[in-house]
């Protein structure tokens, strides 16, 4: 049986307790708000893309459950220093991982640390928590003024 | 009647199951209660034996369906001590009942410059319809503040009340905090300035006895599904003298007497407010649920639920890192709380895997969350079939959650 520890792996607990890239960036050229009205999770992401199209810095602020905070923290680590042009593919890859069939084994080679979040598939009501930050970052990337939601 | 917990539990088939290999502990009664076998049977029986439309046929089934539907109205009128059955309007639930009053009574009686007074602890369903009405007619919505225990500040209520107040909307028992409000005093003071009062009894009606005549309440609303009855049905109980003056809420079949293209003559009460084919099986199930409550009796119910809340509260008070949200002197059945280092939403998931069902979220009372500066709370809500052992299971599961996040 799927155990709680598969969802709340140590990595997630740890990122929840001490989220990476937390707080407002001093210099940023993109930002967006995300809100999950069902749980009251609120996120704000800041993004600094340099002239070479590289995500030079990324951070987030806000409050939410362990899944949403850890996911945001892991996301910032995963995209920091990568070309903005690759974001869309990363977004799709993450979205796929958390909604894929349970039998599908997440490709850790490609997903890296993000794979620890594949456990949310077992908890349909919690998938939203994991993807909120990705939707918010997408809004920031596209400079959307709308508050990101997960639906 | 003696309260026999084992017998009561046996009345609710859903309770007898395991989740993840552990016995189900259902502590989300404020969201909806479980249904006793007699209610399930009454609904099945209606569909198996009596199904027909009401008030429309002369055939036997239609007469049976009508008798069942109107019989339920009678049971409900008796339960709330309404003056007569014409004061009992079936709706889809508390929400629709409030919308009916806001739209029909409010539309005809609230004008620009008037005030509608609600409280800080209302469910969204007793906020938004009034907001919409006020916006529409140019009236002002005022809010009675609450204190740190989650009680209404009555001095502030009296100050906010004025000749401009047309209606006071107040929740009888808060779903987010458990607070039981002094509605009798509120009604008296509101009437003194000429305001009408709507009491939202969605939470209260299954837990405390309500006598609409003794209270002299103008509008009392509730939902069957929080009273061991089915979803999709509820009531508005209102003074006939007021209902008579109110325009219809929706138009259609059943609510009319004569229709021509020039003019429609509306039906008598209560049908004037029941357009269209109603939720017949729902009403029948609702009536049966009320008979179930009556068979146990509020003396036994209140005593038992007080005992259980006291047991849970004592545990909560000594639980490390737990902060209760809502500690009113007068409260019932609800233990709302936050736990240091564990978000309510994570608690909800972790407790679920221990087969403990609670609600985590804002409980449709976002202003309450704002007041207590929390994004959400975890809420265990009790009912007459819950046991001390289930409270123990709740706290054991909370310990487990703390361990996961340690
Ligand atoms: C205090 C209170 N009022 C109103 C409602 C709305 O009830 P319903 O959704 O059944 O219309 C609820 C239900 O959550 C409630 O707890």
C-alpha cells in the first residue's frame, strides 16, 4: 500500500521547513501571483531573466501546505540557471509526472529531485498543491497579470 | 430515552467500514452528517413504491407522493414549532433559503440608504446574498465584530443596530468556530428597532432545539443534510404574515393558480415559493431524519454532544503545539484548530490515511480565517454517533502528523 511517507518524503519535509530561494529578489524582471482558493495557498514568484535568456535568479514568497511550499522550493532549484526557452518543456514534464498513471515510473534522470513529488498522484486532491507554483511561474514567464490558478 | 451509543451507531450503515485497514472515524459532521438506515429506507421506499409527481395527479401514486411530501412538511413544522405548515417552504438548502429571502423580501423591502447587519462569523452563504442585495439597491452591509474567543461583541452589535437596519442576519451556530450565538437577545433587540431577523440554522438545527415562535424569529433556515437527511433539500421557516407580503422568488409550475398571457395569479402559501417539481424524495427523507432526531430527543443529544466536546477540548488543551480557533463559552460540536509546523491541508491528508475524516480549509468563512490570521484551520466536528475512542484516534493521528514533520 502507498504510505504517507511516500508523499511526505524527507526531501519534502526538509524543503517545507527550510524552503530554498525564499523571499523577494532584489532584481527581477518578471513576477506573478498564484492562489489556490480551496486551500488558501498563496504564492508570489519573482524571476530575473538575463539578456542571454537565462533564468539568472528565481524566488518565491507565500504560505501554503508542505506540498505547495516544497514544490515551489524544488521548482526554483530546478529552473535556476536554465534557459527560459526550456521552461515550457519543464512545465509539461512536471504536469505529466503528477498526473500520470500510477504504474508509470517517474524518470529520475530527467526529473531529478522533482521526482520526489510524483507521490501526489496517489492523492488527487493534493495535485493542485504541487502544480500551483508551476502555474504561477508560467504566469510570470508570460507576464500575465492574472492570478495563476490550477484549473 | 437512554442514550445507547452502540445502538445509535448501528443505525448508520456508513460508519461500519474500514479505510486503509483502519476503522472509519467520521469527524466531518459540520460539512454533512451521515444518514441513518431509516432515512435511506424512506427514500428507497418512495422510489420503489410511491414515485409520482405531487399536487398534479388524481391517481393513487400521485396522492401517495403528495401525502409523503406534505407529511414531511407537517413533521418539520412541528419540529420547529411553526404556527402552521404554510410557514414551511422547501428549498434546496440553507443557501437557497437565504437567497430566497434576500431576493424576495430584500428586493421589496431594502432601499438605498438602508442597512443590513450581519456578523463576522457568517458562512459565505449568509454574506454573499446580502452583499449582492446591498449592491443592487444601494444599501450598506454592516458587520458585527467578534472577539478572540470567537464570540459576537454584543455591545458593538447594539451600537451598529439603528433605525436604518432593515435586517439582521446571524448564524445560530458557527460552522467554523462552534460558537452558539445568543439569538434570542439578538432578535429582541433587532425587533426593538424595527429590523427583521434571519437566523442561519444550518449547523444548529441538528444539535439544539429550535422553537421559532418562542424565539419570535422572522426567518429561520436550515439544510436537511446536516441533520441526518439527504442533500438537495432544506427549509425556510418564516412568519406567515411576512411571507404573505413577499413577491414570489421563482416563477413556474405549482406556484400559480391561474395563468393567462395577460396575468398570473399566484398560488397560496407555501406553494407560492415552490416553483417547479420539488425534491419529493428529499422532503420525505428530511421528514424521516427529523423523526429520527425526535426519537432520540434533544435532551439526550445535547448532553451527549457536550460530553464529547468537553472530552475533546480537554485533550486539545494539553496537546503540544495545538491552538484552538474558537473557544466561546457557548459552543457545540466543533473543534477547530491549527497545529504548529503542520499546515491544516497536510493534516487533512495525513489524518485521512489514519481513516480519520476531518475538514481542512476556510470552511466557507474566509473572514473568520482573516480575523484569526490563519489561512485555514483543521476542523473536527462531532455528532451524536461519535465516541471517545474516535476522539482518541484523532489525537493519535495528530501525533503521527507531528512525527512526520518533526
Ligand atoms: C453555518 C452554515 N450556514 C450555511 C451553510 C450552507 O448550507 P448548504 O450548503 O447546505 O446550503 C452551511 C454549510 O456548510 C453552514 O455551515
